[in-house]
C-alpha cells in the first residue's frame, strides 16, 4: 500500500462501489459490508448509512474512526460473507482471511487484500436518518494490484462488476477540481 | 414506461449509477447530472448531495419535488452534456433531445429515454452538508429497453459501464427485504 493523494480519494468512492468498513474497538478489529455511501465533497468527505443494530455502529460511535476499504471483483464472496455475519459472534478478519495493516492516523485497520483504503474520522452522525458523515484523513492504494474492477451491489442479491471505461475528461475539464 | 414496484426502487440506485435529476419550476423543465447519491432505506428513501449554486437546487427547494432518472451507457454523452451546462442559460431537454413525460405524483417530468424513473418528494435538506433527503413516491421502468448497462462516474472525467453480473441471492437471502 502506497500513499494515495487525499484530494483524489473521492474518485475511489464516486463510482458507487460496495465497500468494506473496518473499525477497532476494545482491542478488536471488525469489518462490515456497506453499499449505501455517497461522496459529500472533494476534500474527501463522505457519508454512509448504517443501522444502529449493527455491531460496527457502536464501534463507529465510540471510537469516531473507521477505514473505508475498496474491494475488487476477486473479493466478491468475501464481501458477501462479511455482509452476512456479525462481529458480535465472529472474528471476521480471521474467518475471511483478511490481513489487518496498521493505519497511519486512526486505530481501525487497513485491509491488505483491498485495492485501496481511506482512513476516516466521524464528523457527525445525523441521527434521524442514521447518516454517518466522515472526513478522510489519509488514503492508500495497492499500485501493483492486477484486478481493479470494482463491485456494485444491486440490493437484490446481485452484484455487477465494472465493465468498459470511457474517458470524457476533455468535455468535463471545467467541472474537475484542481489536481484531479 | 410501466410501473415499477416502489419497494424495489432502491435496487435502481444501490449500484451507484450516475443519474439525471429533473425538476420543474415556473413552468420550465430542467435536468442535472448527479453522481453523489445514496440509498437511505428500503422504502425508497434516498439522499443526494448538490450545491446551492446549482440552478436545480432552487427548483428542488421551491417545489420540493424531483424525478431521479436512470440513464444507461447509450446516454453517456447526454449525461456529460447535461452535467456541463446550466439550466440558467439552456433548455437542456431541447438541447439534448430528451423527451419529458408527465409524472404521476410530482410536477417534475420523467425522461422517456432513460431506463427507469423514480418520482420523489423532498423530505428535508440537511443544510450544513447540502444533503437532500428524498422519498420515492412512484417508480417506472422501460421494460423493452435493450441497453441496460448503468454508468458509474469516477469523478476525474472517466466513466465505467456495468460489466458482468453475479448472483449471490442464495447467500444473502436473510438480508433481503420481503418481496425483493
């Protein structure tokens, strides 16, 4: 994992991939699968929605920290497995063979098997909607990874992998933030 | 366009596609391109983030209504075009050859060329983050459409079309809401 510019971290989330969110609470790592996320601004500010009933919700609230880890197509069954059991009963890092790496600015771990990781602090939890507002504080990418296709959850048990890429940079130049 | 069950409308948004958002204000239709969206719950509640400087923001605020229209790969250059000009200066429906169809419950139009349309009412605007909370009230799909690959914006001028689909319905059964 090498440093990834924080000012470009939104480009990891804007495509709308299903992600893994790690937390560390009471000396224990946990991870959940989340597909309800959104970019809030180019400073690497994000929102995600999760329920109070999730084990990770308590850790997010207590520690105010997490890592958004971006998996790729080869991790599809890990993503599904992580999303269908609870950290209350299972050590998910052990069960799914995930490698926790130390983050730089937060206690929650990076996931070595993922394409990228964004370290985040909780800015605010907007209670009536369970929207968690996050500020990215560091980002990392595995530059040597071959499989880079992201996964998109449909919500009905189906998933879609990235297909063809199209460049419209020229037409969009005026809309892109500096340095992106 | 035929009716699409509102209880499944979240499956149109959960994959994280770039969408078109229509509004109608003062007798004029407008449309913007948005990729910062998120599902909030299975009742067809959504969030999107947009800036106060956008022409559509005023219409959203004043009318409290919009339509989330889901374009597909064949509409890539329409999506880019709509996203790089303003309704202040341009009639975007005319310029991009989009056909406005009457919605059932809101004043904002459906877009005939899109795969699906979700009629929405504004529930709340969470001011400090410019998060617009929307409640879907009706949904429509073009069942005869051949091109159904969604588009995902990367944020750097690149776009990615849907690729291969994978079914993990069996593994996820306990996590799916009834009827989905």
